[in-house]
C-alpha cells in the first residue's frame, strides 16, 4: 500500500461526529492548576521529562495498534497543510480514538480510512497474517523442534514478523529500540530532579528495563512501582493485554493447543502500552486507603476461597493513589466507546506478581470527572424511575470503581490464561460482581452507609448502560451481561414508561451468584464453559433495547478526546 489513503467518512458524517455535543473533551489539569503550582521547582522539572516520556510511548502505542496508523497520520498531516477540512476533522477523530479504527458507545465501528482492514493481531503481527495461517505456521514450527521460537512468538512482550515461511519474534526492547531508549533518557532525567527517593529509584529501574531484553528488569521495576504510596508525582508505564485478539485464538485450535500443552507453552496475549503522568492528590488517596484494612476480611467472604491461593492477607502488598492527571498516552488515552478510569497493576501474567510482588491501584481523577459531565439530568429522566433519582451520585461511581479495582486483587490468579479470549471478560465480570456482592458486608461493618449502598447500585446501573448492542470490548460486553442477569432475577424491572425500578436486595443477592459463577469458570480453566456463560447473557434483550433507545435520545455523545492544557504549556515552554 502506498501513502495515499481514501478517507472513509463524508464531510457530513464528519460534521455530525465532531460537533461539540457528539465529540466531547476529557480535560486534564489546566494551566494554572494549584496542584502544579504547589510542586517544588525540582518536581516541576521532573514533570517536564515525564510528559516527554509519555509522548514517546504514544508513538509506540500507535505502531502497536495498527500497521498503517503512522502512515495514515502522515497522509492526514499533508492533506491538512493543503487546507483539506475533511482531513482536519478526520485527524481529530484519529487522535480521539488513537488510531484508524475505533468504536462508539453504541458498538458501531469507526473506520477512518477505506480499504484498510482491522486486524485481530493489531500491529503485533504481520498485517496479512490470517488466523488459519498463523496456526499452520506454529504447528509446522513445533513439528520442526522450534519450541523456543514459538514460545517467544506467544510471549506478551514481542512483535512478530515474517521470516520466509516462518515467523520470528522481536522483544519490544528490540522492535522499538530507538523509542524505548529515548523514554529511558527521559526517565533518567526525571529521576535526577524528582524529590521523592522511592519514586526516583523506580524511574531508574524502569529506565533500565526499557534498554535490555531482560524480563527480570521489568519485574524489578514493577515490584518497586507497586510500593509507591507517598511522594508528589505519578508516572505509570502500563502494560495490559486487552487488544491482541490473535494470540488467544491458539487455544481454539485443538491440535495446536494439544501441542502447546505437551510442551508447557502458555500463550500470553500481547501487551499494549500506555502512560499516565500526574500529581498525587493526598486527600483523595487517604480516602482510598480506608478500604485497605477491609481487604483481608473481604478475601474471607469470597466464594470457593479454599480452592485457590489467597493473595490478600493482613500483610498484603497493595498501594493506592488518587491522581490529578497532567498527561496520558497510548491505550489510556484512546477513547473507544469508553476510557480507563483506574487500573490495578501489575496483572497476573507478569513476573512481578508470579514472584510475590504487590499491586498498585491508580485512580484517574480527571477521567472520572469528565466521564459523567454530559447530559446527566436528561439521562436520569430517561432511564430511571423518579423515586430513584435521589440515589444517583457521581461520588458513588467513584466508590464503585474503588471496589472494582480492589476486587481484581481478590480471587484466583493462576491459570487464567487457559480461558484464552474469554480471560479478560470473565475477570472484569468478576470485579463488577464482587463489588455488588460485598456491599452488604461493607455496610454491616460500617464502611458504607445503607444510603451509600443504594447510591452505588443505582449510579452503576445508570452509568454503564449502552445506547445499542456494543459487544466490542470486555468492558461493554460484561455490562450488558450483568444488566440481563439482574433483569432475569427481578433485581431491576422497567416501569410503564420504560424506566428502571430497582430492588436493591436482589441486586446484591445476584451479585454474589455472579461472583461465584465467575470464580467457578476461572477455576475450571475451561474456555467452552466461559463461552457458554457469556453467550447466554451477552444478548441485546428487549429491556436493553428500550433503555438504549431512550439513552440515544438523551445523550448525543458519540466520541471523546483528550485535552492537556498544562502539559501543552509545559511542552511549549521547553521546546
């Protein structure tokens, strides 16, 4: 393919998609933010280098996402210089969804270029590699004794390229060598200025991990990052495997799966990269830490707790921070029907966790503030019976997110890769289900009031509805499943006006069953069991059709994009 593309969206479509009601901003810290003004001179200097590191990670993430992202971006840039307004509007959507392909909350795919395919292997695998050919090549390589090479291909930190009739894997530190070295330089410079000694040490560990193909260096950096609790600045280089749909397909091929099992080769979906740069909010962080003391008690309330190793004890290594965001990049900045509000890392597939390291949860304040800023009264009137309006609360949505992220630390952690393409959706479902299941316990012990319990349930039910059948991601699919499960047992019903009526007790009862079901699937390691469970509930039911139609009228938002006024000012002042 040449560097000439055909724009997929007409001028009228672009005008509809980019008008202010449809294309809404997620606003990071402003230029005169008091959080920034309160930093020391040295931490302000460190922040400048962290923003630069995030910007470079964004360039890597675009390459990981699709083979033609960078070339399409260059094409648009040239068209814009020539005064092409269609290209200008297309570029806005490109940066909003961080790539040629994205999707809206209603599940519709947004393709910005005609004649370019979306690939299950994203930019991690050759653009022209089909799933059947991928399987055939791996089988051939295993038959020829190339077990080590296949293991590298199915590793979470490699890019795969063709080599004749075979495939070869390149570690990220090789495939993105120049970018990673530049990020490493930025992190070293930030470490030089940063005032917090633990943060300084982490940045240097992360810098070292980017320059060598040594997983142990990533492990050390992850373990150090997971201990960071105090200090003024936040930087995360996140590695999460939600995007690669190619690698998990190997478990759907019985012959190939048997060969991998015989050789002890575990397929790991590829990691996408994202970065967050911010300033720690101490008061928000203090609130988060209040739940930490309750985690061992919650672990003892988990279904089937004797059947797996407990990761939570009184000595649990779990840190939590609330962050005012300055800059975000990569998959954390990509709006594709939604955007990340918080993350709990490292994930279970990482060496740091497998060798006893802890977890750290980062909550992104500006993301949650922006997410719930549009058309709130209209949505409540359309979706919720009037007597329940008093229970909707944006702060309750933050409480639900806190519960969700902490639930990721509970439950089984080993053997989850065996669920293949269903691993992420079952884990996300488990985290939501556990958040509902544990509400009554947390009320009983005084952490939440009964009023907060009802606010959390109501706010979650409203905020995670979709205007149409969106089955694009683990996040959207599990929300559709959960609403259907609650309709099934009468926990929610529709009144004569098609608005939700809630039975709070039935919600928490069904939440415990959902949690038990999810853990049972994880313990089984059976992808067919997971598939049947998902297919039963991941349907666009008549109730969801009614609510979705009302939501699409009440809320015109279709896509969103990131704005970084403070980071832009810092970039401009240091060119």
